[in-house]
C-alpha cells in the first residue's frame, strides 16, 4: 500500500490536467455538433448522438472529481468550474452529488448506500437486465435520476452529513452553488448552447444531439459503468474487495472516461485526482495489493458475471 509520503504529491489537483481534460471533452462535443450539421444527414446524426453520450459521461466523471475537490486546489475554482462546465450542461448539481457521494464512499453496498438501487441485487437474469436497458432507452431512467438528485438533497438535509469523513471527500468547502444560482447556471449554459446552434441554423441538434442522448444513451453508459464498479459484491471494510477495476483502454474510453475504470484505486485513495489513478494502479499492482479476482480485462467479462 502507499504511504503518506508517496500519496501526498499525487493527491494534489493539477489545473493543467483539469483544463486539458475539459478542453478535450468540449472540443469533442463541438466537433460532433459541427460534423452532424455539416453532413446534414440522419445517418450521420445517429453515430454523433452515440458519441455525444460518451462525452456527456466524460463531463459527469469530471463533475465527480469536482465533488471530491480534485479539479482545482481552490475550492472556488473547483466548485464553479465543476458546476458550470461539467454539471450544469447535464442539469446535474455537483453540490448535491457531493453530499450523498460521501456516504457511498464510507460504506459501499450497505442497505443505505445511496447507490444501492443501481448496484445492488446482482447477479440478475438477462430478462431483468433487458428491462433496465429498455427503461434507459425510453428516458424513464433519466427522470428517475433527476428525481434522485432532488430526493437525496432533501434527505441529506433532514438527516445531516455522516460524522465520518474520508480524505478526498471532506465536508464541502468554498461557495455552495444551490437554489436560484444553480438554476441560473443550468439555464445559462444550456440557453447558450441552444443559442449558438440556432445562430448556426442548427437549433434542432440541441434536441437530437444533446437532450435525447442525455436522456437515453447516457443512462445506459451510467448503468454499465455503475454496476461494473461494485455490483455483485458484498459490504467490506477493505474496499479493495467490493470494488472492481477494468483495464481495457478502448472500452474504458466509452464506459469510464478519465480513468474512472481504476475504481479499486479510487476507493482506496479517493484523494487522488483522475490523472494519477493509472500511477496508483501501477504501484498497487507492483506491490501485490490489488486483488486479482477484482481486476477485469473487459466490461463484457463483468457483464458476463453479473447478467445470467
């Protein structure tokens, strides 16, 4: 395992890595809008929509790092950049997510784990899994997911924050973006996106390439990523044994951008930002501290174990 001297330097947020990741994601998003509008054909819109969901997932993963305070050292920069450029385009709240994500990190897979509705109950039958995927494609899961944000926000306010904390996901610091300000940023960023597309005579692509992928394909990606991280395991104080790492780089590009596929490493060292997780994986692997049975070669192998 890593000692504090090794952990300290690789736990520092890196503005250059954060901005590089954000620029890459937004360049990808702009390129897909441009390609679909330039082609003007339905057969180009479909693959662009599928890829757009991947970039939406990438923004959600960066929001996750923002919830850990790992985008920037400054809480103000961390909270505002994470909310405006990662969460608000998807109508998510980084602050609300942070509140209940702390509890997940403390005790994954316990009955009151906030993620238990997504990751609990596996393995399952193929018929049951197919129904879940159809709910994702129909948009039902999206509205449940948005409702989940609002429900958990009220629930956390009622019961308060857990008393324990873990490094990398402490009590919120810096400005809290909530209420009217949160709604403002949701509207501002999405109205800006629609306005630019409308100005370019491509306003319909906001619906076809942004809203519809977000409500459908993104939900499938979130589900597969979520169950690959923990599903099929039991609660365990040693979180190496109830988390899963998947090391297929091409599949991870689609299902787990920004190194979130290194999920054992993330749960053991949640203070480490996304760009250093491969380094943590290498160190843990060298020292024999990764349970080999929890390290998978592909997401298809994970699904093969969890869906029967």
